[in-house]
C-alpha cells in the first residue's frame, strides 16, 4: 500500500452531486390532468333485459 492519504468517497460524492444536485423542474397541477370529452352512451349496448339474467344463470 502507498502512504498517500485520500479522502474516502470524494470522487463518488462529486459524481452523486453532479447527478442529483438539483431538483427537477416543478410540474403545474394543470399539466397533470388529462381531460377528454365524454362519449355519448349507446342505448343498444346499455339496454337492460329483465330476462337476460335468468337465461345466463339458469341455462
């Protein structure tokens, strides 16, 4: 071993500071919400059939 004395972790600390030294830019709340128009409900798809549950469960 050599007699040189080095501060442990100095290079690692510099690399860490260069990578994580600054916080990321702030994101406005308005930019975190996505708005889409609602679709018109399809009456044929959502039609209720009173006898359908009977056919599905009993047959």
